[in-house]
């Protein structure tokens, strides 16, 4: 059935063809044809002027997924040799280093990116994670504070700060940050879950518990176990 849809879409406009290329990759992967899927992605990556960046990155991810860390690293480096200033490819290289547990190398790439493109939230997050996984928690927290001076309203950075505060036992500080995130992202269930969970766990006054329940009601009927747990609590 999927192949029938693919054949139909092949005759559509350019946007349909772009979508169906990804469908073909999914079909091959679902059939267990990993090598065929990779070969198809390779062909997509080198087609057209400058290649398809999305497909190039998909190749890198696919190689990592199949355990070919060396192949992913070599492919990323080859792409960067042709386009050394490409931010997405540099981020992909850092991700490959992280996936290969080469945290020092990943850290170096992320540090360069945060210096050159300080507004790139993903680079800051990558750097903080690289430091954290190396056991350098204080440096990670200091880096987070630095990042927030540049991007004070970046959701992922605020989320990281809330996590740090929770780890340190500063639950009121964590709640305040999740309240801020909840105001920014009211339709994100994971934000509602974390906020309701913290309030109902670390506060016991009636007003706070009523608020926790009001927030948690949006989790009613969910099939996500942590969300079920929060709603039940």
C-alpha cells in the first residue's frame, strides 16, 4: 500500500516528489533494507546543485543508528570539507562526536559555534550536555548562565535551568521557571506535566494543589505513563 502511494505521488508536483523521496527511504528501512535505504539517501544527498542538506544529514543519522560511527564521522567530515562554513553540517559533526562518545571533540565544535553564532540555542544545549556527560556539572551550569544572558527567553535553556535547580533541591526556583515556560508554551503537555508534578509534590496549600489539578486536567486520558502518574497523583 505504501508503495502504491509512492507511485501515485511520484506523478505530482515538486513538493510531492520531495515528500515521496522520504517515503521511499522509510519503506526501504521498514523492510529491513538498511543498506538500500542508506544507498538511496546517499543518492539523494549528491543529487542536484549543492545536494539535499536534509538528505545528507539523514545519511549521517542513519549511519549512527546502524552503529557505523566511523562511517558517519567520515561522511560528515567529507561534507564539511566541501562546505566548511555550513552551520547545520557542523552541528551534525558535533552530534556524531557525541554519538561516538567523543565528548571532548564535540565540546570543541560546540564552543566554536557558540562563539561564532551566539544566538544558536542548539549549540549551547549541545555544549551544556557535553560538559554534563563529562561530569563537569559546575562548568555546565556556568555555561548555561552565560547562554541565558544571550538568549534569556530560549525555552530549551530555561528547561535546562529548571532541571538544574530541581537537581540542586531548589524546587521553588524550578517551579518558577516551569511557570514561565507554561506561560510561553501552554499547549506543550510535557511542560504541564512537570509543572503540575512539582507543585503537587512540593507544595501542600489548597490554592497550589487546586492550580496543580487545573494544569494536570489536560493530561486526562493520556497514554503516556509519566503523564498518567502525574494526573493520578
